[in-house]
C-alpha cells in the first residue's frame, strides 16, 4: 500500500498556516478536484477523498496538534499503538524532555509547490487533428544563487532558539485531573525548527524566484472546453526540497463562423435555391477539411437535415468520430425580372395557387374553410 502524503502537502499550505488559510485552501481544491467537475478523470474521486481527509485533520486544533507531533499515526484510529515512534517519543510527548537532557532535532519542513493554470485558445480545425501549442507560464522556480536553501552561499540556517529545533512549543499546565500538555506550532520558525539568519540576496530567503517559462503542450484531437491537460511537475517549485506542483492546461475552442459544435457532431446551415430544393440537385458543402458533395432529394424542405457520417470531430483517445449535420435552408429569390415573374405566375396557376386573397372572405373564414374541407 502506498504511503500517505503529508496533509500540509495535500492542501498546499505551510505548517504555519492559520485555520483560515487551511479553509481557503480546502475550498479552492474542493472546487477544482470535485469528481462532478472532473468526470473524465478516473483519479478525481481518490484525490478528493485525500483532500477531505487532510482538511478534517488540520481544521481541528486537537487533531492538528497530534498530527504535527506524531504524523499520520497520531490521528489514526489505532492511536499510539498504530504508530512507529519509540518509547522515548511517547515520554517526551507527555512529560517533556527537560529532565533527561534536551535533544536538538533540526527539521526540514518541505512544502509542495502550488498547481498552476494556463488557458489555451483553439480553432475548430485544430481540434480535428490535435495541435502543439507553446504557452508562457509565470511560476516560482528554485533560486540558482542558493540552490533553493534560502540562505546565502556558504551559510546554513540556525536551529530555532525558541523551540530548539522541534518546530513546536509545548506548554504544561496543572488542573483538577492532573497535568496536561498543549502542543502548538512554534511562532518563531513557523514549525520548521530552524531560522535563516543570512537570507539569500536573490530570493530574500524564500529559496524561490519568479520566472517566465515557455513550454510546449501537445493538445490531443477532440478536446473540448470541459477537458484539461496535466503537465506533471511544471507548476511552482516546492519549498525546501518539496515536490513541484503541476500545470493544468485548459483548452477553449473558439466559436466558428459557420460551424456549430455539439459534442463531437458539427452542424452547418446550407442555403439552396428554390429550383435545387424542388428538383433535387448535387451541391457542395464545406467541411472541416475541405468540401463534400451533398445530393439533395427532389422536394427538399427548409429545415431538413442531411447527415454525413464520420465528417465531424474525433473522440478523445480515438473513440469514434462525429457527424456533419447539414441543415437545408431554401432561399426565396428576390429582385425578379419581368420574365421570372411571368414564369412564377404561370407556375402558380398550374398548381392552382392563388396569389391574391378573396375579397369576400376574411382570413379566419379561410382557416375555417380549410379545416372543414371546403
């Protein structure tokens, strides 16, 4: 079984984070990683459970204190029996370490880098075959001057004089039921157990500097606005040796001037003449990769849909292909010549179509006659 990640790393907050910082981090991550938002990500549910578990512990002051002292074992259902620390640690937790000589433990509290987001605009044509895009990302990178330590070259952080390297402050008090000990994060070092006395001039002691990076991203065919692409390790650099965050690329498909996307299908409205619709014809219609011949049946009507299979967009990971749906729009001719008007009048007479309303009947009377079969 894989070992659990550090709860602070899961929420992306330092050990010195306040309760409000933890709440804000949880809300942000919960919105981003909720399974309903990431329906195509099989790992979303497990990631969401991990975030909830971390928040449940760190938002509770008592649980957080035990976690800070004993790690996952301190908050596991098995209590102390489920942990792997020794008798000396247990004695230390309840009675302090002053009576048997203090042990200085210099700690390195690493912090995972933050995840970042970048948005990429695509054309519908680029979605057909996939495309490689170059993106610019402003991110925190490890400081070259101090190699990420935060200290000037040749200098090392000092052990915190307040907590003596433990990163925690323990206070013992007496009450009706006996002595009790409270554990809190050291306010001087923020739980790190050490303090930087000679901060790096380049990064100011943070160990990271902001830079702009250019990255190439392969956008697969068939992506849509609700998809995202993860570039592992391309987010902010971690602090004090912490792992880097990830970069998430969110594609946005630009609206096309003539095509409308509906899933993997695309829709097109094609104008045809009255003669073409009435007599049937072969017309050319545009597709995303050229032109296609479309055979209209005799008597085609406005709104009628002709479906061209496999001429739409590909599914992600090559799962089939959508269709091109052509909606016929019969255009009525305008600016007729005298000869054209004459021919259309003759056509109407041949079909028994009246071009002028009968003066002795109202519109509603005509409707009544129509339904009564007169």
